[in-house]
C-alpha cells in the first residue's frame, strides 16, 4: 500500500510540473508531440489530436516533448521557431506550477489545521532569552532582519545558523523590542537553543489563509535553498540525501504512522508531503544546472541578452553532459537509500 501511495504522490507532482510546460507550450502555439508520465518504454499510449499521451514503464519522472525542442525542425510550430520570451515562459512554467501546487495545497492544509504562530509559550531558565528579558506571550516578528511568520521559521533559522548570535525583534502589548541572543548548546537535545519554545496554532479566515499560503511558498523555497547551502558547505553530506527509493520508504512510513489516527489525518499528512516534495522539485529545477529547466533558462537568457541563439550543438552537448552527471548522482543517492533501508 505504501508503494502505491508514494507512486500516486510522485505522479500528481510530476504531472502538475509537466502540465506547466504543456499549458504554456499550447498557449504559445508550440506543437507537443508527447505528454508522458514515467520514463523508458511505453506501457499505454493514446493519441488525441497532435499529441500522444502515454504511461512509461519506469514510474519516476515524466516529459512534455515538444517539436524541435532538442534539435532543428522546419515546422513553424516548433519550439525553436518561437520568440525567446515565449520559450522562456514554457521552460519556467514547470517549476512555477510546482509553486502553484504548494500554494493550493498549503491553503487546504492551513484551512484544516491552522498555522503555527511565532508566539513564545515558555522561556527556559539559564538561556539567552531569559537573560534578555523575553517572556511567554512575546511574538517574534524578525530574526536578523528576516521577517518571521511561522514558529517553524525560528527552528529553521536556528538550524541553518547554528551557534550564531541573532538579533530578535519581538512584539509585546503592541510594542516592539529587540534582543541579541547567543544560543547555548543543549547537550540533552543535541542542538543549539535560544531558550524559548512556542508554536501555538491558530486558525484564520479565508483571506488570512490565502496570505499565509503565500508565506508557506516562501518558507519552503527558503528552506530548500538553506538545505542546499548546508550541502554545499558540508553541513550535510550526500549520505543525508534521499532519492526516489528513500522517499518511497519515508512516505510509506509517514502514511502508516498517520493512518493510525484515521484517514483524515493520513490525508493531511500526504498533503504536507506533497507540499514538501513539490517545493523541492520547483527549486531544484530552477538551479542553473545543465539538463534542468534552470540550465535551459540560462541559455535562453543569454540568447535574450545577446540577441542571438547559442550554437544548438554546443548547448546540446552541455545538457547531455549534465544529464549524465545527474544520472550518476541519482545512482549514488539510490545506492545510499538502499543501504540505509537494509542497515
């Protein structure tokens, strides 16, 4: 059952991503030859109009294959025949649709569960917050100038800036105060702490939930970039990363744990996982790496600036090398996933 749930989640996210490319391609008059879910040989396929819709053997990935996308074509509706701004919109639409999914699913989740306000509920003795005079009921609004909307943003900031002194702006009785906090290492918990806890949940009306859904999108983008920064600086290693195999296992475990509280709880937990994965997919695809949407956008932006296309053969070679490196990374991550499952 957990494999079916995981594949269903992957499929929803991938289809929505590719639907972004598909929708903007159609809007710009680009011929779409095939829209598929999965990779490898075709299991099922049906052609409607000019487009073949198919299901592939390997249940990871998908594609929106456009005429002339990776080569020359004489078709007037080929990808390469359209203006550079039309092509930029098509390539960017995939990640943008991922963020739209995050927004919509966040609105549903917030409407059902509410959101964690950055209000302090308890101040711990002997830590920086107590020494600075902070109290239960104080609402954190900024950390080093960064606006805070959820209590979990405090936890994320602490993780990404472990041990660093931070200037906290908080609100009490309608007035704002600032405090400089140097976290102390908590041996029992194994992490740095400012010395307060919070996370009181509130439910808002429709308009507030729409606003906070936008904050959710920003939160997940910031969190993904923060995680990538930790990876680049050695804060985490490749062994800490998870690929499809690890995600299937994690989604399955999460489903089995949440379903013990009922199917409604399981549904909300799966929504949360969709938000997490979709945000990560959106950010990762915008990275300026060959073979990803971000890598293609780099070439298109260069073309827009210089008013001339980059040599298609050179661009194709760059994307091919990038694809091979990504496949190699995928193999390494998948090996680590399998090893961690059986360790």
